[in-house]
C-alpha cells in the first residue's frame, strides 16, 4: 500500500506539512477548545479531568511555506492550556484542567524530536509527569492507557486522536475496546478509505491487515462484487461506514472526508463517539471549515441512502460544506421533519425531542442542530409543528432550541406548503 510518510530526522530535518493536514489540525484545535468549554460550562465547577491520547503523534513540528508550524502534540498542549486560562478569567474561584497526555509513535527519532520540542517549550516541567512520550505501536499500548483512564476516575473523559497514514495500523477491535470500556471516550480516526478500496482484491482476502478490520473472505468477496456495479466506489464506502460503526460499537459518527488535492484521493476523518451531542459539535466544525471537507451524498437526513431506480452517480454528488448546501440542508430538513414524525407511531402520538430525532437520524447526514433548528423555526411559522419545552410549556417564538425541546405535529399537516425562499 503506498503511503506518504512524514519524517523527523536525527539531523533535525522537519517535514513539509500538506494543506489538508493543516485543516485537520484546525479541527483538532477547535474541537478540543469546544469540548473543554462545554464540559466546564458550570460556573461553580473548579476542575475538569481529561486524558488526551495522540496515538500517532509524529515529531511535533513542520514547515509550511517557509514557516514553522506545530504538529498535533503541541497543538493539543497549547489548546488545553489556553482554554484553561480563558475559563479561569471568568471564574471567581480557581479552575484547573487535570489533563494527562499520552504521545505515542513507533519511530524512535520522531519521539526524540518531540521530546526535544517539549523540553524547549513552556511544557518542559510536565514531561514524564502529565506528559508521557511512548515509543511503540499504538495497538500494543492501548490496553495500558485504557486502564490508566479507568483508574483516574469514573467519568473516563478521554479524546483519542488516531492519525494513521493509511487504514491498517489500528484494528477495529482496539477501537471497540476503547468505546466499550470507557464511559465518555471520543475517537478521531484518519482512515484512507480510497486506498483500502484500491487495495482490495481476492488474493488479499484473509490477510492480517484485512482481518484487523474484521473483513473476512466473504466480506471481501461481497465488496469486490460491488466493483461491477455503477457507483461502486460509493457503494463500497457506504458498506464500510456501516461496517466500521458496527464493529467499533460507536453509536454516533461523522462520515466526512478531507480533500487531499495532492494525492487526488479523499480520506475519512471519522469521529466516533457514544453521544449525539459530541457528534453534533464535530459536524458543526465541518461546516465552519467548509473548504476542506466533503461528503458523498445529499443534503438533509438519510443523506447516504440511495434510490436504486435512479441514476446512482447523480445521487452521490460531492457535497461541499458551503453556504448553498447549508440552505439546501435547511430546505431538505424542513421537508423531512414532519414526514419523519408522521411516519413514526410514537413520535406522531407523543411528539419527539430534538435529541431523539438526532439520535436516530443524524449519523449519515451533514445536518447539525443549528440547521435542524432553522428548519423547525420555519415549520413553526407555518404551523406545521408546535414546539414545547420538556416541561410542556409552549415555545411560540424562541429562536434557540434545546436538545430536550419537543416537536409535536398538529392534527392536520399540509406537508410541503412551505416556500423554500423567504
Ligand atoms: C501522519 S503522522 C502523524 C502526524 C501527527 N499526528 C500530526 O498531526 O502532527 C503518523 C505518525 O505515526 C507514526 N506511526 C506509524 N505507524 C504507527 C503505529 N502503528 N503506532 C504508532 N505510531 C505509528 C509514524 O512514525 C508517524 O510519525
């Protein structure tokens, strides 16, 4: 499998970073900041326990257009410290983030380079204490790290950044162990799905790397059979999403791609979690970083579903996270929500919370709570839905929706009576 490698040399040489990797770094930085802000929102809270694992950490420094830029470990360290300082200013009492960092890389020169970077940074004093640099393969270190997180307390708040080069360095079994054994883990996994699809062939069925993805001979054969159908690449991607979600036991995920203009291939930046709200935060960030992310599908819920009677290639459009598609997503969601509620006996009779709609429908879609709320406000204006609080109080005018708010269909609904443009 061809891989492009970043190398940090003993001679101090630093790799040049690609633009798509910078976009990934912005996601990591923004996500960690949002994560901490949300989990520290209670003004009386004086601390937050957290473990951050960078399982494929690299040397911590790059060049980009003749400038020096940090790698993921330094970004993580700085974001945690800066966010802690920002929150501290707003608190009467002290506020502290008890963060432990594990930086793992199989290449000794990369670990040495990173150690040197940290020794010359403001984090020097934490090396060997809250910051641990470990030489080795992530797979072989994961069990000890999971044990460490469990011993730290009950909440198990943990973020795993698994930035592998291709698709074969992490087994799905290890991710399942993280998801199953910890209460609040989140995993951000880089997965070069196109190179996996190109690599798939009959002779490799049964190979160790495919078995680590829990693809046995008959799974591989089924995927290969798809290669004879129109739109086969998208069909295989769709099956792989489902496969990864099932095997990792992650209830929620975002199925979005990072564009890699140089290699011409896209790869997934999969966010796997147990909580719909975590998933929503990650999806919201993709809209914010619109230029670098795509998904192969439609707007609205059920975005990855397809109608076999129609041209399959037309249904798997490249979906950019741009303003036009945001408007399409609001329109699609406005049409879908009343029908979805109407078609479900329980939802139709008792109403449904925003959270329940998302828990069931958001995985395969670019829809976020912000988009769905825009749609709900439109629907309310045209009397297609009523919105109430969890205690049953009507919300006839509020523009902000809570996850617990409930959507109720009126007895008579018109469906599609709403103008697209207002
Ligand atoms: C894409 S680079 C990491 C970039 C880094 N996350 C960043 O954003 O700055 C991948 C790194 O993973 C390391 N690596 C490759 N296979 C590994 C494995 N099985 N376990 C741990 N590290 C591995 C490589 O040596 C390389 O430094």
